[in-house]
């Protein structure tokens, strides 16, 4: 079986934007290397994993990409963030994802859910780390930018608690509630609310926040969970797997699935990430691993900020750094995303995701693995949402993608 390099460009898909001549950022971007891979490979659309009535989440869509049903395997975003940060998780711990946010200190109305995407949060974290309330110790770890991971440590805790983040500005943070009638859930919610109030009283007086236009004076929490043990990616597919990532969530997903980490200096989830280093490390990693997962984050962040010009420019930056991969031998290159992020909506959206699969030197792609004869003759000239609709992969449910990739990788060896 061929080796597999899976490149996830987070939030890649989008909706057409008037300022880009009714093109998406991907369609408007100059992407000669991605276009080459699309023309020489096979393309289609992936239907992201969505819980009914909700927008796709990063954790669900990534687990689905790897063939792990989120309904069964998702331990909660908080657990994955904490794993990515590198904090130790003990039995009984409840883990949460947190955002430093800006609130009006008089009314507690949310002004900015990300505190201006503050990056230097180390001293703020030190000020609230280690707080103990009613025997529950709060351990805080730094994630990317404004994000943090929170570990609540005590034996009598429950993850059956609601979020404190309303996900909109203008209103107040939500009071955390128990989601069942158990004493442990009620205790967890009560103690967490006390911690959030205490953290706010400390943060609003912190010297750094006295100087900021958007002070990081509140913590919005969500996605509590407890760690669960699962059969990892290697055992599920009998493949030796590794990951390259800068964002803590994606490191956490890799660690949760028991992939080995390939560390890259300067790899972050920001537009300034070391793209060249990440892609070269992925290429080199194929010498020792059967499967490499390379995650690239910033297109999603830029779209969430409504910065469609920045998203277009970042996609072009990715494309320029892909050139060393074009001549990879004995390797199946897969480029797609976890979900689409719509710049005008400033949020994840349900739009299908473009995908390309390429193998150097292959003129034959066994279409019987994917799609009926009626779609075989259609050609793709550019890697984009619109063009990939013509591809002979057709539309694939995200949860079904990994088995199809593996089937295709095996089919090549038989030709």
C-alpha cells in the first residue's frame, strides 16, 4: 500500500464573496501547485460531519475524517485542548476549553469574545493558575492566542455541565448549569461559576489589562469532558501514523488517536506559522511513517474574523510551499479541510469541502472505488469548491472518507 500524506487546510471552503468578484477565497487565489495536483489527480466534495441543527465543529469533523464516529469517540473539546497543551489528565478530571474575553466590568456584557485575539497571556494565566475552591483545584494551560485549557481536579466532578460561552457578543456570559440532577454535576457547576467570578476579579485588576484597549478580563468556558481510552489510529488501521500541527486542538486530536508527534520549530496556528518547515517535516516523516497528518490552521481564523482577503493570501502562501511535495513517489497526497468557514458569516458553515487525491506518475485512478461511470469523464482545471463538483470522486460523507482513501491506496499497488 502507498504511503499517505493528509493535508488539512482548516476552514478552507467558503461562500462566494462580492468583493472577490463573487468568488470564494480559494477560487480567487492563485494556486498553481494545488491546481496541478487537482488536474493530475482526482477531486470531489466532502460532506462535513454535522450534528443535526448545529454547525460543524472542529473536533467532530477531524474525528470523522479519521473514521472515528464522534458520537462514540469524542471526549469533549476541553479534553482535546488539554491534551494538546500537554497538561496531565488524571482519572476524574474535568477538562474545559476557555477563551480570554473582554467584558464591560459594570454590566458584564461581552465586548469581544477573543479579547482582540490576545497572544501574550502567560502572566494572566499565572495569576489565576492553581486556584482552589471547595477542594477543586483549577489548572490552566496556554493554547494558541486567546485560548486556554482548564483542568478541574477532584474526585467528585461531572462533565454534565453547560457552557458559559454564549458564542455571541453583546450579551452576558452564561451561568454554568448542571445538565442532570446528580450531586456531582451540581457541585461541578457551582464551583466552576465561583472560579469564573474569582478569575474575573483578578483579571480586571491585572496590570496588563489596565493597558489594553480590549482587556482579557473574563474567561468564557465550553465543551467540558472527561478523558476516555480508545483504540488508536495505528491499531484501527494497522498503520504507523504521525502528525504535524501547531494548534493545540489538533495536537490533542493526534495524541488522543495515539499518533506520534513530529515537532517543527515555529509551527503555530497563526498566519505566521512555519509553513515550509511543516511541509518539509511531513515529507521527511514519510520515510518512517505510513501515514502523516499535517494540519494548517490560519485560513479558519482569518475567515472567522471576516478577513477574506487575508484568507485568500494565506491560501496562496500554502500553495507556494507545496512545491517540494509534487514529485513525492509511492505516496498518496490528500488535500482537504475539516469544514468550511464562511468569511461573511464569520463562522463555520455547512458548505461541502473540496478534496483532491494525487499520486505522482499515475494516469489511472480506479474510479470503481468511488463513483459510477457517468462522472468519470469530467475534468477539473482548478482546485476550488466549484470545480471539485465536477470531479469523479463525487460527494463523500466525511465519516466514509478514510476507508475510501485506504482502499484507493491499496488499489494502486494492484495495478
